[in-house]
């Protein structure tokens, strides 16, 4: 008996550690970011590097902070970046600026992991250890939440708050704890909606209305914490964001007006009304079989009371939010934990009743196989997703190349085009030798070096992200750079001026090579492939050698060319006397 209890305790501890461990693994395997994450990651960078000036504020912020040059469609809050930068600063100081982006993302990821584990703890107290174990297994086997947990999307700052709020709405063991937990949940929902993502106001309203109808709360418990929370949230976001944007501002009100009232979100695409139910939710919950388990929980008499309390507010939120024309899976990430918990009720029921009949035993076995398949699928999706950041790979390769070049200038001007910036180029990626950026540079550039200029023996990157076609077409624009990260090298001028020193490949779907097909001759670009594209090509050649030419795997095509200016070429900085 003692050994069994110890084994169960170790198993539970392993499951608990699985969530943060997987989040960190996803961070390490896919360390770069995409354009949707760019505001928060660049803002965190600028806070770590330039701090918060107290005099001549407008000039100092506008000359150094990235958001003045690239503000985005709507202004976003600085509250998240301020918290990340504050927590990351001691670790960055200890470990060096080279690791700053990883540290920043790890802090966000571990916050979201903590929120998921608090939700697990509340669910365990309410539904028992068997259902809670299944919740952890199902949550860990899902790809999207684990992958995005450390990504600096506004949704992922809000996700931790909403997950904690859902945890506090789960009925506690002691009835007297219900009221304070509900007040805390409302406060967290309000903070998430007012500061990070305005659509969470809808989730808050539906959740409160459902609790009032059951009834499981009262207006007295709702109104006071709501008023206090919205007041505190506005006292946080409005001063902070008005300071950093240098104008009176409540970002989420602006975003709500732009996207919902003006309908501008439709500019980014329109999806059918059923998209969330027929595409997004099945993918988030690992497929239609798990949706069937969710439905089983909602209709089985023994499971329905708990399942409905977990799932109905979330499903109503998704249904009403489906009226918004522009849809993305990340907009409904918040409902995944409670829906996964409702699904876990069915999973627990099948396994605990597997001896009742042959059918139930068979379904329990199929469930175990489905979870294993989900873990395998998530691992494959992680590996494929890691190939979608050619810009980040290109900048990392260039940084290492410059470090290993003995005759590098003290300042190395680099231009990154739109695709490179959308697929992983960040200001964090320009740090060399644990140096920190300097605010000098043009409107579209960021200088990386010592705070008061480059010290003797250091190399600093001057990153330009100009995307205006008129500026790019100006005579002499390309002459100011030593290196380019380009999707289309021809745009930079003649081939005599630039030498390709590396080609970073990007994922372009699945490739199937049949046995007996010739490998074909390598092009010049293929011989210059660096990074993960080179690794994939090497694995492909080994596999084809073992399988007689057969291969099923990622198709990789050139995405970013790393170009180096040819010294002495006509129009170069050297020949121009620069």
C-alpha cells in the first residue's frame, strides 16, 4: 500500500512538472518570434535597454523606442512588457544580454504554466485526482497552448489571468471561500479585458450571467469587485500607456473601437461563422474524438452538472464571438482549460468504469492510444513549426558569422526586409557578446553596442527595418549596409555588389520522394544552405539512403538570403569613401 501511494505521488508530481517542462522545451526548440509577437518583444527589449526617462521624455522615447517607428495598426499596452522587463532584468544582468529574449519568454511561459497548475489544483479538489490526472495529460498533449504559452502575444498575457479566473470560479471545498474566490475571479477577468484583450469582457459577462442564473452568485458579489477592478485597471493602463505613447490613451478601448466598431479587423481576413466550432476548437482540443468526449460529459447524468459549469460559459463565449468576421484560433485560447477539464471528466469516467463492459474497456484503450497519438502529433507540429522562422535563423547565423570575422568593423550596418522581420528578426537578436543597444541611429535603425557607444574590441549591429518602397528605391539606399537579409536579392542591385554567404530555408509543406527518384544536382543556393534547412537536408539524405530513396518530410525552399557587400565593388561604402 505504501509503495502504491508513493508511486501515485511520483506519477502526479511528474504530471505536474510536465506542463512547465514542455513549455520550456517548446521555447528552446522554437526560440524565435513572429510578427504578431513583435510589439511586446520589441517593447520589452527597449525597456531593458533604454529604461524610462524622467526628463526630455518625448525626445528620448521617440528617438529610441521601436513603437514610434513601427506603431502597428492599433496601440498596444506596455503593462505586459513593463512586468516582463522588471522580472527579467536581474536574470539578464547575471546571464548576459545574449539570453535576454529567452529569459523574457521563459518568464511569460512559466507564468502561464503556473496558472494552468492552479487551475489543475482547483479542479482536483472539486472532481478528484483521477479526473485531474486526465486533465494534465490532455492539456500537456495539446500543441497550441503549450507552444504559445511563452509567446508575447497580447492573448498570452491575458491567458494566464483568465485561467486563474476560471480556477477561482471552480467551487472550493469550503463554502465560505466561495465569495472571496469569485471576487478574485471577477477582478482577474476585468484586468485581462481592460489591459490586454477587450474581448474578454464578453467572457466575463457570460460567466457572471451564468453564475447568476444557476444561481451560484449574487449581484452584491459582482458589482463591488467589478467597480474596484476596473478603476484599478484604468489607473494602471492609462498612465503607463499614456507615458510610453506620449498621448492620452487607453489602448484596449482604442483597439475595441478600431476592430469591433469600425470593423477594421476584417482587413486581415474573414472566416465563416462556424470556423471556431468546425476548425479552431477541434485543433485546440486535439481533434473531433476529444470533442465527442466533451459532448459525452455534457450529456451524461453523472458528469453533466460539473461539465456544464465548466463548459457552457466558454461555449457561449465562442458562439457569440463567432459573430465577429475576423477569426483566429488565438482569440479563443482562454476557453481551452475549462473545456479540457470537462473533457477530462469523460476520460476519467471511461477508465474507472472500463471493467463494466467490453465496449467501455475498448473505448478506454482507444482513449489511451489517442492521447499517445496527440503527444506524437504535437511533437511533429513543434518540429515543423520550428522551421517557420527563417528571419530569426538568418540573423542568428549572421551574428555568429560577424563574431567569427576578425576584421569586422566596430559598427556593422544590416538591413532586414519585411519577410525577415515577420519571421524572427528582433532587436534582441542583434546582441553580440552580451552587449546592449545604444539609442543612436536613424528612424528605422537600432544600434547595438555599449550604452555610450562601442567599446574597444566590440562589434555592434546597426539594424535597419525600412519597408517603404519609395525609400528602398532611392539612389544609394543599399550602399549604407554591409549585410542584407533578403527574400529577393535582386532588389538590392547587381549581383556584382553582393555575395551570398548563406541561404536560410523555410517550410513549404510536406514532401514525398519515391524510391528510385534521382536526388538531382545541388544548385548554388542549395550549397550555401545554413541552419535548420541544412539539418533537414542531411537527415533527408540519410533516410533516403536507408529506404532506397523514399522520404516523407518537410519540403524546404529558400526563404532568406544572407548577402555580404563585396569589398571594392562599384557603389560600395569603401569605394564611396564611407
